[in-house]
C-alpha cells in the first residue's frame, strides 16, 4: 500500500484520437494496482497539449497535467523498465508513460506500476517523497 505522503504521478501516452473513457479506464486500472485513488499529477508528451482529453482527465482527478518534450523524456531512458525502439522511432523517446511519470516525479521518483497498455493508450505510476518531487498546481504545467 502506498503511503499518502508520497507524490503520485500518472504517466500516460496515447494514440491520436484516444478517448476520455479509454484513458480513464486505464488510469483507474493502474492507480488500483498502485493502491491509490487519484494522482497528484498526470504527465504526458508535449505533442498531446492540444488534445482536450488530457485536460478533461486532469479535471476529473482535480490534479495538474504536465507536458514534456520528447528530448526531456529521452533523458529518463536509463530508468525505464520497458524502453522501446519502436516508440523512439515514432516520437523520439524510448517511452512515454514511464518516462513522463519519472520526469514529473523528479530524480527520487521510482516506478510503482510499470507500463500498462490498452488499445490506444499506455500508463505507468511513479511515486516520490514530497521533498524530492516538484510541487504541482492544478491546471496545465
């Protein structure tokens, strides 16, 4: 069971056109596996910034949404449990869900739930002690 004093970041990736319902179902599955009910932030690739489903998901959980460029996510490759050459060829980093969760949770963040996939989305959960993670504010980061 994750202690409530940890920062919880839900990293997610999704194909163009992924629906809110699919993102929510996958988020709920990953959060349940991590024994928590809501994230402190959702993190994803910066190319998703214009897609309303990400703001909608963050609003549902009343949390921040953080966007990272592929170059920043690529810096997390040594910490990924499931790096992918196919993802690298497509978006320019070796993973989105795990990398985004780790990037947003800071250098002390660890993966609590590895990448989990649905039809058009991926999700992973990272946790960090509050002293080692950035502070999140609701809305877009």
